């Protein structure tokens, strides 16, 4: 406590892309030698490159500290190498619901399937994922319609992006990757999946996987207009 002579030091969590530098600096504070490439591998496997905003960055530094100390014990007096990090560090990248919707925006079926798998394995509620998907597809439909009737950017931002011009533009660009009838079918499919889950016709995971398979995996990305 400050009253007893202590100090209060602010330790901001590293943002996306900053975890590798934090690991190198923290290794120096611990007196541990580590290759830059090894720090990169460690940061990547913890999730330092993930840019979705629903990720707890502060938890990543705690994990990095523990992994770094483990690697230092394993390496002994020598420098920690990339091979050490690859052999001893498990992939603990956190799952993100945003990763699923962002992959939908980019129309990347493989990335969407992987993000969905990770989110479900991490314990993200299936109905939460479904609600996020429904909200995103609804925004894409609205953004496509507004852009088609040449609505001004500030109106689009107000309607679908909480006033953010940048987010509105990204939604408009994402909506262009789909036909209007595709987006409508996707939204109807999500409604049907929601009903199937809530009436115990299907469990959450198979309902979501089936929706993704029907509306993204079964289509070629090049089919959009």
C-alpha cells in the first residue's frame, strides 16, 4: 500500500501484435534469454495476434509469464529457442464469437468453421453465437439495402454501426460479398436453427454446424455479386 511506502504501477495489457515485445521485455526482467522467433511462437500460441475485441488481453500476460518460466526451466542456462517454444507450448489461443462473425463478413467459410469449432470447444453458448450471427446478418441486409438506395454514409452509420463511419463502411463492403437472396436465406436459416434448438429438435452445436454447412460451406465464395 502507498501509505506503507509501496508504489502503484500501471501495467497496461499489450494490445494485438504487442505480446511478442512484451514477452521479450518480460524475459529480460526475469533474466531469461529468448530468441525473437521463440517469443513470436509463444505469443502466437497464446493468442497475441487475435484482434477480436472480446478477448481478455490481461489474461494473456499471466499465461505468457507462466509459459516463459516453464521454458526457462526447460532450457536451463541456454537461450530459449523457437524449437523449445514449439515443443513445450500448447495452443491456448482464446476463442471468440467475434471471430465467427468476422469470418462471415469476409465470406471465408473455412475460417468461419474453424472459429465456430473453437468457440464451441471453449464453452461459448451456442445460442449466444446464433444471436450474434443473426444480428450480423441483419446488419448486412440493412447495409446492403441502404447502400443500394444510395443512403448517405452518416445514415448507414446511424442505422447499422452505432454511428461509426468506419464500421458502417466495413459492413457495406461485407454485404457486397453476398447476394440479397443469400442473406435473406441465411437469416431465415438462423431463425429455423433457433426454433430447432429451443424445441429440442436439435442440440446447439449440430444446428449451428448445419446452418454453416448449408449457407457457406456448400457455396463457392466466387458466387457472390
